[in-house]
C-alpha cells in the first residue's frame, strides 16, 4: 500500500480547499435554517462534488471512493455547514444498494443538487408495517431542509434502508451541539416508502458512511490543530511565544500524532473500500475510532492553547469542538468500533 496521493488527487484536494476558503463563511451560514445556503449548494453541485464517484453517464465525475473521502476531509476542514454529508451518504446508499432502475432515477437527481438529502446517522425505532413506515428516527442532521430522508427500518425480514420523501414525515428542529449541522426529530406515522434498497448491502453502506464521517473528522481535526499552532507562534507570554513552552509543544505534538495516524487510517479505509479489499469493514471501524478520538482531542487542545479567547463565542474554536462531538457520536463512537475491531481479530485467530 502506497500512502501517498497521486498528482491528480493532490490537485483535486487543492481545488476543493481553495473553493471552500473563498466561499464558506461560517458565521453567516450557521444563522440560516438548517445552516443551508441554496446559492452555496448550487455552487457545490456545479463543482460536481455531489457525484464524485457516480458514473459519468449518471451525471457524476466517474472517480473513486478515495476522491469522495478526500473531498469529505476538505469539507470537514472548512466545517462546511448544511446537508452536504447527508447527501453524500444518500448517494452512497443508492450506489451500493440500489437497483439499476433506482440508480438511474436517483443518482442524477442527487448528483445535480436537485434533491437535498439527509441521512440518519444512528438507529431509531422505525419499522415497516404493511408497507408503511412508523416510529421515530434518531435525530437527523439537517433533516429540516432535506427533500429526501435516508433511514434504516426494521422489517419482518430484517433491517433495511429506505428512502422517504421529507413531506411524508413530521420534522421538528431540535438544535443540537453542532451548529453547522442542526438536528431535527423525525417521526413517521404511516409514511409512504419511496424506495426500498437492497438490505444485503447495508453493511457495505455503513462502512462507507463511517469512512466519510471519519474523513470529515480528520479534516476538522487538522484545521483545529493548525489554528492552535499558528496562535502559539504569535501569542507571547513572559517575553516568549507560548509555542516555545514545553507544555504547549508536547500538547500540540501529541495531537499532531493522533491526527496523522487517523488520516492514514482513513485513507487506507477509503482505498480498501474502493478496491474491495477483504479488510474494508475492519479498516472502516479503525478509521472511525481513530478519527473521532483525534478530532475531539485536537479541538479540545485548540481551545486550551488559545487560552481565554478560545472560550469565547466570537472565536471559531468552539465550532470545531461541537462538530467533533457530533462526529464522534455518529454511527458508533470510538469505544464501539474498538470493540468491533477486537471481535474481528478474535474471529480471525
């Protein structure tokens, strides 16, 4: 395995970083309903970012899941607000679990940005009763601004993935810790099912979603740490930059090690999924566990290194910490994924 990006992937990542730096204004966006700016959404769709690994004949760029993960890392670095991650997960759901007809119907609509999607990132109490959905999904990020909901539901045959139009649900904004992806409570009382996806692909879909969340966390962690290091080089105490103090240097160095380890784990997991490697599921759990821990650590250390200003509303440090807590909780926390890795190791022994 070569842990390096190709020149094309580096260029792709740099283009995304420049675009996001120019266009994302966090403080303005988090004030919008669902932190969703329709104009920014159109611009993101025009860049082809909603269909990076969607085949060209279906309106995408025809790249691989590795590029999709790299994009998720860059949008995480920018704390891109709104339903971008949920729509990416919806695209992955249709890609891996949809029939030919479902892919032809939904991928062009999602890749073009015509449909905004939100995905449930934790299990709820939804079930299918007589071909209708009942119960409550767990709090879904940006559901209040979505046209389409991707949820898991219990059926007599087992758990499956469903697409539901948002107008079929009762959606109540609920705020949440992460101001860049406000959550909503979603309840179904006999909602009509728009699409049933292949239940056999549920595990693969979960792995892809976990890697996308891990990539989001890696990007956010890297940016939080960079901000803290830059501040430590400028802020002086006792006539010296605080970055020269051993306590600050050690804190930053430990956070850097955790972030870089998480980045490599996430890149490997994306590569394993893209190539169909046998350890893809274990790699996804490793990425989710390491990235979630690294982001929480880096975001918390950033607040500490920034000192008093890091605790203020006006500084963005708390926005990174809020996103870190949300990413950590999505699709299983680090402890759950370490348990999954341990079970996998013992199963192979």
